[in-house]
């Protein structure tokens, strides 16, 4: 039997089977909207939402207004993953070469593979505790390639591209009339978009998601913002009903209750700050993040990973990430935990650090008092009490 050679030769990223009773910090899911979403379920859902096909126009209009573009510039997709699939199919042909700064969200590689498109990888560079993308190397690679894929902020690195750098890269693509896909799945945590500068430019394809800030990963809703002519072409490839009715209603509920969403997210920054503080106190390297996750450097013996596993906390192990140039060796990516999971997370973090040989000599001579957010008292971390190792 004949099977497509590109699909046969492609890598495979399979969704993990997870124990959903674990503390789930491995897939950058939003831990902060449980009450908000419970209210949506209790007040908005009807049987009709399950037995009818949805209307898309109201969501398209409100989303366009959220993105500050006309409605015809927006295409709904079944998660940002489908947006990646559709765009690569529309924009590239077998034999094409596409610049892809890496490490980056690895689903791009799989979709490039199955379309017979060659990724031309340009590596981020580590400078102190930052990851920097060398603009000149990207521009150089672009001159012999058919397009560029950027992820801003980057998953798994967590950081953003500087506005001037992003502008220079998009401008180069526009000038050379080559498509540039900018994945902005974590846009809401950064609040900077290349849409602001390049809205309506036909070479620009912005991908967004409702899985992260809006907390709807299970409903599978993403979208593309681009020129209306491309939206028309993409609609030929996307199935007419690929976005489900409940996702449409939930997205409208999110867009209509943004003040409440903002309030629910206030504790995210505070918790992120607390975790960074603990990391500093224990000598654990944590990288700057413009997202809802942090990248932590484990010891080579995996002591942090072990204590997380022992405490039923799932995190993402980044060592095997493709095209990572060693930047992600012994790195763990962890979503910011909900208040209710913070105590168990911090205790695991501290106990992992204290059991590590490399961190054993860190003494700050101070105690950190953490309010246990579930109201069950305080956790006292006496970093001057001596560390093992
Ligand atoms: C950078 C990036 N792009 C795309 C996706 C896929 O998002 P969705 O759940 O909307 O398919 C993710 C999910 O983690 C991501 O991190």
C-alpha cells in the first residue's frame, strides 16, 4: 500500500496519558480560572450547545474587536495547533526551506516534516541568564529560505523578542515578500504584538490561542490574524465545523468578562515572584519569563525532577528537546501553580534544592515565610538551617 513518504518519514509527538489528579505543571495549562470556568459551566451551557452546529459570526466580531482588526482578518481554528497545520500547508511546498529559530515549540517540526519542508534552524544563544536570538544569523538564513517562523514569547524558553528585533525580522520578510508566521500563544502575558505595527500586512500570519491565558485548552480554540485574502484561502482547507459550539460560547464568555479574568490573573505574577525568590535563595537558576511558565535549571543528577515526581507534580523535562544546542540540558519547564498547589510545589522545590550536592552550600542566613495559600498555615523555609550534600 502506498503511504505518503513525508508522513512516513516524519517524527511523532504524541499527547501524554496523564494522571489528572497530579499537580499538572507540564503543559503550560492555566491553573487560575477554576471558579471562573465553573461559573461558565453553571450559567451558560444548554443541551442545544451539544446537538446544534454553532454560529461563528458573533465570536468573529468580538475577537476582531479584541485584536483591533476588521472581522474578515480573523480565522478560527481548532487550537493553535490547527493554525500551524493550515498555515504550513497554505504557505509552503515540498522542497521549501523555512527559518526556524530554536529551541521552539516542537510541533512546528512535525508539521514541516509532513509537508516535506526543511527547517533551517538558527539557535538562540545564552547570554548570562537570558536567551538571545542573533538577528543577523536569522536574516542571513532568510535570504536562502522561503519564510520564517517566530514564537513570541518563546515556548519553551519563556522570553520575548525585543520589539526592534521583531520589527526588523518582519520588515525583512515583507521586503522579500516571504511569509512570516508569528506564534503569539502567550500574547496576553506580554501584551505586545507585531499586529500593532504590521496589521493588515499580507506577509504576516499571527497565531493565537485560547488555551493559555483564557484557560480553554480542553476545548481546542485558536485563531489566525492575517490578510482577508489569506483567510479566504485558509477557509478552503479548514473544515466548516472544526470549532465546536462549547468552545465558541466559552470564548465569548471570556471576551465579555475580561475584567474578571484580569483579577483572576493578579495572583499569577505574585506567585511567579515568590517562586523566583525561593529559587534565588537556594541558588536554583530560573530564567526570566513573559509567560505563565518558568524554566528551571536542575542538577545533572535530576534531584529537582525527582522530588517533583515524588510529590506527584508533573513538569516538562526539556533535555530531549529537538534542536536545542544543549541550551535545555537538565532544564525543567513548570507552569505557574495555582494558589492551592503552591505549598506542595514550594516544599518540593526546596527539598529538591536541599538534597542537591551542587546547591548544598547555599546559605542565605534568612527565613522565608510563605503564606500557605490554601489557608492551612505557613511554610517556613529556614535556608540558614544547613543544606545536605
Ligand atoms: C507556542 C505554542 N504554540 C501553539 C501551541 C498549541 O496551542 P493550542 O492548545 O491552542 O493548540 C502551544 C501549546 O502549548 C504553544 O506553546
